[in-house]
């Protein structure tokens, strides 16, 4: 009985910790190959054009160049060293959307605004 309780405590405790850490914001992860990337430039320009919209939806933007170190750190995301990759992570810490193409604000906002947690946030306001 004790080992089961211990296992439950570790599992539930770690899920709870992960959830509380990711509860604060949604995250957009943008990965691009080293060197010049037209897609990266376009994507960052699009996202930075509406800081109010990003803030309203609790979006944190993180941009990374794909190096061996990045691939190791984010190995669970199955990134390709040659491809631009856009990933939306929800407040629950789960991957909600992935694209190897530049994502418009209309697409990003429609994805987020359709999420149950975002609908709840909009009703609360």
C-alpha cells in the first residue's frame, strides 16, 4: 500500500507542479535554423505587430535558433535542424498547434479563442 501511495504522490505532485507552472501563460515557441531565416523574420514581425493582442491572450513568445544544444534541450518536440517550426503551447502545458509555415495572427487568435480556458477568460472579463 505504501509504494502505491508514494507512486501516486510523485505522479500527481509532478503533474500538479507542471500545471501550476504553465498556468500563467500560453507560449509560442518559434524555432529556426541557424543563419538568416525569412520565415523567422516574418513570424517575429507578425507577432510583434500586436503586442496588445498577445498580452490579452497571455502569450509569451520564445524564439530559438536550432543548434545541437537546442535539439537536445527540446528533444521531446521532435524538431528538425533544417525546418522553421512554430509551436503553440497551452496553459495546461500541452502542445495545441504546430506548423512549419508562418502563422498569421488571425490563425493564432482563432485557435486560442476557441480553447475552453480562453472562452472562460473572456467571460470573466
